[in-house]
């Protein structure tokens, strides 16, 4: 049996934890009564004024309950202001105070020094190679997350598509042609198979062509100009955003999807995190179930 210390991923985890402890100690030694996690929250709020708590939890790799506790501590310390959203009582607006800006800027200087110290003596070429390795691991894990949503059978069905098609040549199926875009019960529904041009594309590429949807160069998805869109697969939140979400959708074939629901004004039954809009990807596996 392989020992933990001999495994690559355990070493990576150990590295990150060691760096976190090292960085936190230097922040404390500099006289700042703030944790690295609290600083990350402040920095993200400063850089993204309209950010939601749901998006914060994704960016700092914390569950919503933990993020809520950290925000409360920052409010109590006078670093953050939390106000009810004027248009939606389920949401809150977060804004950084003057003292919050000051401590964020001061700790950032220490963070830069921490990174330089941690990477001292490491060849920049090796750093570049390691980034590629880590990105590959992230992509692999995102792909496996897709397996959880769709099931292994649905995911790998693409490999036998040619054989299946050959066996069914003698079958004749007559169906009514669906419209590419339909509007029902407050939803815009994109019927993926209705467009011949969707053949051989990914779900991300289909989204880029969908009405009201924009995907920027960083993989961030907006709906009707609103960011922080909640993306769901078969009515289940993906809890992903940015690069991770684009990797997931970019690895997912459009042939696996039946419909894409675009909801610009979600009802109260949805989580407040989806207030900016919801994109619900309905797979063919779900249709069969």
C-alpha cells in the first residue's frame, strides 16, 4: 500500500496547508488581527462590488455557512458593511469600509512578500510547468464532477455513437420538428437538437449562441447583462464559476443535452444566489429518467 507521504496529491495538499500557516503567522507577526480567509473575503469584495455570498463561497473554497460567519466577523470589526438589497429582500449588498480598504492593502503587501519567500529558489520554468499540471488536475476533477451529474453511462455514450447509429439504420422515427427557441412560463427554452449547427459542439458553445447569454474570455457567464448567474444541471446547482464552470461545460457535449432553460426572473422558490438569473441545463439522461 502506498504511503500518504509518497502520493503526489497529498504532497500538494501538505504544501498548501504549510503555506497557509506560514502566511497566517506573518500576518499576525505584522500586528494585523485578521485571518487569511477574512482577507480573501475583503479582497474579493473590493474587486467585485456586486459579488454575492454564493460567489464568495466558490472563490474562497468555503461553504456558505462559513462565509456567512466570516462576513459577520468582518462586519463586527468594522471592515465590511452589509445592507439589504433594495430590489430583493433575500439578498444583501456587501461593501468594504475605509478601514477595510486600509487593512486589505496592508495585508496584500505581506501576501506578496509571502509568495516571494515561498517560491524562493524555484526555477520560473518549473513554476510554469507546475501551473500546467495543476490546471490539468483541476480539469480532470471537473470532468469527474460531470460524471456525478450525468452518470458514467451517459458520459461515455459518445464513444459508441457510431455503432449505435449503424444498428438503428432500419428504424424510422417520425417526430414533429421543435422550434429552436420557445418561451414558456417565464422561461426561454433552447431546444439543443433543433439546430443542426449544434452538432459536434460543446454545451459552452451552445450557451454562447443562446439568446441573452454572454461568456467572456475568462469563462464568466452573464444573462441579460447580469453576472453571478446560477448554473444548474438537471435542477441541481453546480456550485462552480469562472474557469471551473467553463471547463465543466466545455467538456460536456451538446449531444448529451435536451434543453437549456434561461430564467431571467427566478421565482421565490429558487435560492437568492440565483437572483441574477438561472441557466438550467436539462440532460437527455434526465429526460429518460
